[in-house]
C-alpha cells in the first residue's frame, strides 16, 4: 500500500508540473503564434514537419493532426533528408522545424537548403536565441521551467508542450478555414465519425413493406398491422396516400389504459397527428442526435416531395 500511495503522489506531481508548463506557455502566446498561422494560411504548398528523436515522434502526430483537419502536411526525417528526401520539399512549402534546444545538428544542417529554396520556416523551440529560432520567420516558444521527470532529464513537460502547441496551431488553422465535421469525415471514411457523417438516412432506413393503415381502420386490424410490420408502429395514410399520423405500440397500450373498450376505436382516434419526420438525405449523425435529443424511438422518412419512403428507428442507430 505505501508504494501505491507513493506512486499516486508521483503521478499527481507529474500532471501538476505539466499542467503548470501549459499554463505558462499559454500566457506567452502572442504575435509569433499569429504570424505562424498566417504563414501557413498563405502557403501555396504543404506544411513540412521536421524533428529528431522525441521531437520527431511528436512531429509525426502533429503532421497527422494537420492532415486530418484540413492542412495538407507530411513529415520528413532530418537524418534521411540528405539521402534523397530533400526532393520532397518544394519551394512553395512552409517548414515547421521542431527542436527543444534549437541546436539539433540534423535540423541546423537543413537551414541553408531551406533558405536557398526560400522556404518559410516556423521554429518550435524552447530556446529563443538558438540557431533555429534566429533563422525562422516565426518562433513558437515551447520552453518549460522543468521536466516532469524526477531527474529533470527525460523529455516530459517539453514534449507535452510541443504536442499541445501543435494542437493549438492545427485547431486555429482548421477554425479559420471553416473546417466542418463533414470535411473531417471525408478524411476519415473508415472511422466511426466518418461513417456517421457520410452515411445518409436513406442508407439505413426501413423501406420495404412498411406497415400502413387508413384513418378508419379498426382497432383490431391496426394491431394486426403493427404486429405484422415488426416495427412497433403503423403509418396512418389518408385517401390521397399522404401521411395523416402514426400509431405506435405505446399508443395502443395507452388506449387500453384510457378506454374501457378500446376495440370500439379506429386509427384516427388514437393516432399521433403531425409525427416527427426527417428527410432521407439527412446524415445519419444528424438523425442520431435528433432522435436522442427528442427521445424518439422512430422517425418517418420523407423524400423531397414529402412522400413517405421509410422509417428510421433508434435501434438502427445502436
């Protein structure tokens, strides 16, 4: 138990130190962050992210975040750049170079080439007087007072600061570009969000053999229609085949509770008029949110001419 308590204390100290580092970094944000954003927004090419070691690992994650939020980006390993990968960097690209010390040999060696190509350089570094910083067009300060490591050696607070600065940059860019959930879905078609946003109501609705009845359908017959349809409801259609209402198994139960002899009733007496509907071209994600917010078990699906074409149920959302 003492070891367990001690480990919890250590964990809380680490978290507190890193949170403090992020607060400090946030308070320092200023004109250079705005400059970095503007450099990327005006870039005709892509954002090339470069970093060594832990900075490189964080850089790869930043690259992925850029790419998935509407900022075309790719990662170049600085040690491999001089063995052919330099050809990937075009003059129209903006280069984000990550180095806590700002003196990483592999990155510093890249600077003359980038200057020759007239690439714009954004430095993400913890030392504002470093070689990297003084050769950059914009500098993002990721300095920390201390690492969360007990010996103040292992990159911990500094890598967290780097990652969060990358997130801040990516989100600022996506917001200014008016990047929408639908755009995110296009880049993530295989993910849950992508499927929900790209899938339309028409793709998942029930559309075959929908249970229907007329306003004058007897109580006994409408119960039969509900049972046969296996959707727990029946659509009430008027003489013009237009939607007049809906009857669910819940409506049937309430009829038994409120009437001594509900078998004397017809569909028009117990149906819900003006039921909730949704267009067949709405996204699955919108339908899910709408049904959960309104606490609906079923939605009637209409086409562009307000014709009933299907039924969507909460069970289809899962």
